[in-house]
C-alpha cells in the first residue's frame, strides 16, 4: 500500500464524523436525484409511451344501435385511412352505487344518486386496438362480474359486490385503458342485462394519419359516410385524451426542478463545508505531510480521496434507497398518468450516480486546493491557532450582556470562525426554506383540490327535481315541490348550520362558446362551498354571472361584458362580474343568482366548527324526509392521486434536506469543538461544570439557528410564490389568490424557530462529547 493510500485510509477512519456526514449527504443527494429525475423522465410523454404499448385508439366512435348494425360497423374497417379496428362493443350508461354501510338497508333505487359511467361489453382485454392492461384481479367471464377502470371515478376493493344499473355485480378486476374508452367492462350478456340506458355500439379505430385534428376530422367524416345517415352520435379523439394527461404531468416539472435543485445545492454545500473544515482543522498534519515529501498534488488527492470513499459508499446506499422508495411512489404515479409499468430507467441511475459523484469530486477538489497551496512552514507554524483578532469585539459585547457566562461565551463563538458560521447559516436556511415550501405546497394543493372539486360543503340535500315535480300517481295527486324558503327555515332553525344555498343546474348554450356548458342558479353566494374566485366578485342580484377562465378565453370577453345564455327555451343576457376557478372538464360552468320563488334541485350545507356531521345529518333527515328530500354526507371522494404523489415526494425530499442540513451543523460543531478543546479544558479547570459546557456549546449555535431560520423562511416564501403559479401555468390554469395565501403569521414564526431547533439538535451530540471530556484530557490535547 502506498503512502498516499495510507494517509487516505487513516483520514477516513479517524474522522468518522466527517466520513458519516459525507456518506449520508451523498446518499440523500442520490436518493433525491433519483426521485426527482426519475419522475421527471416519467413525466416526459408518459401518455405517448403507454399509448404505443397499449396500441391505443386514435378515434373512438359511438353509434346509434337502431341505425347501424354490428355488421355495418365492422365493415368500416375497410374505410380509407383506417389501419385497424376493435369492436363493435355494446355500451351502456349505468349508475354505480356503493354497498350500503353495515346494518343499513339497500338504497332505494328511486332516490339513489351515484356516478354514472360507461360500461362496455368486451370478452377480454383484447390484443388489437386498445389493449387493456389488468392491474389487479382477473377479467370478467360470466354474467354478474365487472372489471372497473383503474383510477376511475368509482373506487372499491376487489371482490366487492356493488349495484350497477340496478343489478348486483361483483368487481373481479381493475384494468386500464390508455384511450379512456370506458369506466368498466362486462361480458356482452352482462351489459345486456343491466337496467340502464344502452346508448349504442362503440367502435375503436387506429388511423394511418392521426397526427392532426384535421386528419382525425377527415377520418371521422369518412367513417360516418360509410354508415347510414345519423348513425354516428359521438366521437372522441386521442388528442383530447392526450391533452388531459399532459395537463396533469406538466404540474410536476417546476416542482421537481425546484426540489431537485435544492437537494443538489445543499449536498454540494455540505460536501464543500466538510472538506474545507477538514483542511482548516488539520493544518499541522498538512505541514507534516509536506515536510515528509508529499507534493501539493498528492496532498490535494489525499483530501479528495477522503471525501470520495464515503461519497461512493453513500451513492450506493442512495441508489438502493432511491429505487426502493420509487416503487410505491411510481405505483401512485401510474394511476395519475393513466399508464402502466413505470420504473426508474437504468440510464437515470447511471446519470444521477455519476453526476453526484462528479459534483462531490469537484467540490472536494476546490476545498482541498487550499491544502495544496499551503507551505509546510506556514502549516506547521499556524497549526490550529485561530487569528488573534477574530471575535474579540463580539466577545467583549457578549460579556456585558446580562446573561450567564456560559451563554455569553457561546454567543460570541461564531464570530471567531465566521466562514464556518456562514456555512452553518446557509445549511439551516436550506432546511427552513424546504420546510416552509413543503408546508405551503401541501396547503396550496389541498385548496386547489377543494376549489377544483367545489367540495367545501359538509352535506348535500337532494330534492330529486325530476321525481318530485312530475305527476306521481294515476289518482291525480302530485308530489308537492319544496321551495327555497321552506328548506331555508328548517336549516336556519337547526343548530350547527353555518352556511347553505340552493341550486338548480340546467344545460345551457353560450353564444361563441363551443364547449359543454351548464347554468347553475344559486339562492346565495356559493363561495364558501369551494368555489374560488380568480378575479372579480360574486353576483349580488339576478342577471349577473360568474364564469370560468376558459369561457372568457373562448368568447373573447372580460369582466363587465354581457354574454347571451340559452337554457331550455329561455334566452337571457347576463353580465360577467367574476371569474371562478373551474379546471378540468367543467369549462362551461356558469353561476348566477336564482330569482325569487326558486325551487332548487339541491342544497349545499356547511356546518359550524365543532358540529358533529353524523348527528347533524340524522337530526336534519328527520325534518326533511317528510318533504321528499334526502341528505348525503359529503367528503367521500378521497384524495386526488396528484396530491398523494406530490405531497409524498415533497415530504420525502424535505426530510432529506432537513437531515442533510442537520448533518452539516453536526460536522461543523464537531470541528469547532475540536478546534477549541484546549479552551474547554481551561474553562473546566476554572470551574465550568459539564452542564455549563453543554450550555456553552449549544449557545454557540443558537444565534446561527435563529439567523438561518429567519433567512430560510422568506426564501421558502419566495420559492412557494414562484413554484405554485408555475405549476398552475404548466397545467394551463390561473390559480385563485386563496391558493397562494396559505401561510399564517404563527406558522412562519414556528418555521423560523425551527432553524433554532435544527441547529440545537445538530449540535447536541458534539456538545455532549465536550461536556463529558475530562479536564486533563482536554488540556493535553493540541
């Protein structure tokens, strides 16, 4: 073994804290890099990859079963421009109801309300166009069995019996269609047996030239021309499905770049600080090495090697940890992206591993350069002796403060090693910024989900307008309608009611807007129920309307402009007074004030804080059931996969950043304690107790922790203010102010104090070592 190798091995073994810090910092950097880059790569055209793998349908056509036979549909496979087909498949629009709670009777089919999904008849997952991928369970092989779409609107455990279209069926599997052709699949006999509206046949096409909207339109016209007139009732292109998937994945890009950049920067900072600290604390050893004949380049290589050995070990640990953590995380991402078999690409492992090691090598070389430039005489003469002028003014000021002497000694210590103190401040600031950003991001995304789903209410009262307004029996009696005043009086009298409004929704047509639209007439301001304004104000009287951003863009209108709305046989001119946040498929949602004497279809109810939802629902049901109204408890939709993935990843990366920041503090305090071990011995000889020694060391990082927290929290606020709007713009939506204003003063204060906690926790181990060191041992140490 060469002399240089012995120096490297000795340094790694003796300085175990430095070795451990570099190992863990590198492991955290590689883990964070794998998660960030891996998901970033998975976010790069995941739909395109899945579409090719599953041979997705470029065009999905729905036909009227009374106007086109299966044989006529099958013949369209020979239409010009068609490369392949699947079908025809019988489809039905069926309501899905969850199983009743234990001990409760089955829901009344006349009153039940649940999601309506498209059920398609298929004998298997298919091998041609739109190859379905089973993610769990098996395929439906007999009547009464159902395969649900993975990640769809309705979720239930495998082998659960549910009611679909009035028929009890068992969920035997989950499958994914990248083309989004259906929400569930049954056998042809199973679909035919549903008590549901059988809407027709579905045909799936692969085309020769599917890349443009014009080409898809031409293909649709050619297919329609090959069928009897009026047979085609609807069509959906793969470009529409792709756009929906892209809107979701684009949210990830700024998020991953922000956290990945923070992780790499902090790891570089910690590695550079560790190696620079090792050089500054071993000047005498460097002088000895040079006196023994080591050249400047050999000294540099020795210190780079002491950093690279633990870095390689840490990189291996980070590689294993990153791939292990990615398994459940990518499983959630599969549901989000609507794809299958997402994994960390092998080339990502290689690039991240080599990239982090290259950064460590570059950082260590720059920090070790000082060791190579020192002359042997200067290194032997200086040793560990600090500059005499450093910290004297701070020490005098601290001594005059009305504080215990151990505390004043500790507060003055950072000023004698300003470079090391600044490095600790920056490390703690990174940790505080990460915590601030992660907490704000979680709160913002929670508000985004509430605003996007309009799910801020606690209860829904269903008036079943289609049932209660029509003649109910042959005897000539009718079920009376329930007006808003009657329901309002009952809700006002019920303790615990905080907010409510009634609403009636009807299909509408807006001049100049080609998308689907619906008009919701509300008896009161619905802002508390999860409807968030992007700009403007809420309506105050009939004739005013609040619209989504997409409608403004499509019609070229702005706040204060009139729009013409036709619903039913009524055409009304409404004035735009506000813009509501409404992403997704509800681009035409219009909110306006209902007129006097309105009879709403449903009511949304919000409860005051501390009100038991179950007890309230039981009490209000007793009053509303005689009126023919039913009460549903809201909040059963679950958390969106997007929030699960981002919150999980943010939590993991934040934990890593805080851990690495704490390790940086630990290493710096170890170096500092070693530098002044002789001073500690003198203080103990003069009567300083172990508890006072502990207090002195912890006090030396208290000011650093506070400054780091105060610096880091505003940095986290700035990152949040940049990152969240960037995520919104990536998804093509403008976020409302309520999504950005998520921090409270007490939270920011707590995050800033978190820097103090992080500093104290990182310094506690070396402080304990200093407290336990014997006086004689400390005095004998150079």
